[in-house]
C-alpha cells in the first residue's frame, strides 16, 4: 500500500496513539509498517510489595515496556520513609516462542538465577543478570496514526478483521497472569490480550532478597497461573496436560487489527 512507503501527513484533527508491542522473543519486534518507534525495552507485568501494594500494567500500555530491567522498579514511601524491602517482587514476561513439543523446563531456566551487585562480583561468580535478560521478552513502544484492537473468536477458529481494518497478527486469547498475591488482567479489546505465542508459563518472578540473600529471578514459579479464554467449540474433560497435542485447540484464537487511517498523501 502506497501509504506504507511514504512519510505522510496525518489529516488535521486525527491524534496518534502510543502502544506497546511485546515480541515474546529475545529480540524486540519492529513497529508495524506506518508506525514510528519511540523506544525498546523489557516486557513488564506487575509488582507486588510486602505491604500488600500491587499494581499490574496491561500489555497494551507503553508503561508495560520498561526501558531497563530492574528486580524492583518501584520504591514504597510512607510518611517517614521510602524503602525497598527484601520480599518485594516484580513480575516480567519470559520468551514464549518455544520449539513445539518441548517442555517449559527445556526452554526456560529451572533454577533460581542470582543477581550479584557489581561491587561483589568475582572472577568465579559474575551472577546471572545477563542470562536472566536473555530469557525475558522484549518490547517496542510505537506511535501509531490510527487505532489498534483485538478481536476474539471464542472458538479455535481464527477471526478476521472488519472492513477498513487490516491484520497485524493472529494469536491466542489471553486474559490474566497471576503470581503470588498479584496479577494483571487484559482488556479484551486491547491487543495485549492477543498473544502471538501460546505458553502456559507467562510470568517470571523476581525478588529483592532470595535464598542466597541476593536478588533472584525464578522462571518456573510454582505460584504462577495464566488464564486464557477457552474455545467454546472444543470438547474436553476440563483438564489437559501442558504437552497435550490438542491443548492449543482448546484456546480461543484472536486477531489484532489496525484501522487503515485517513491519510493526506
């Protein structure tokens, strides 16, 4: 399409939209054609503090794409003090483009990974920070001249975009991620509810003071739960193994669409 290949003037009165796009891979995706990249980062889901404060950021929002990875990106302040506590946690999104048939243990680290402060690193113990970052989903924040939305079929059939909208990708209908006492839900009209890759494990839990006393991240937290929209045309007994060959058929499919904008050429 001609407007893809040229810099265009947006018709007066039309405001651009700022969106985050999560690759679920080790590399960030390029912005869709016609959009302008603002920045790249790491896919962030939510934080959970020891005092009970918690907050999730929908994957559609630019705030879910953190410029830097940090075990605890927030600090709690009261009347007298501001502090980060040892059992404060943050939850990030791991990669999800797994080889079909592989288990999560074959794709993601099984042990707690440790982050050693720079002034405590030794030749024999550099910590696992770079390894952690290599398993985190990357993201891109983009300026779009028009709206983006998700459409869910609520079946295992792939839906299509309506007239005057074009397809960006087809995915799996994602509703919510939970780990420990916190979580984040997705609004189904937002494109963050349509994941490009299906994986039962969608959260990485990091804590300021792990078993070693140092910050750690665990890619296979036993308290994590992921909620997908069920395909209502798939019959099952209500329980399936994560390696069941029909598992993906039980998940609702979705499509992400971008409105073709009115452009002054």
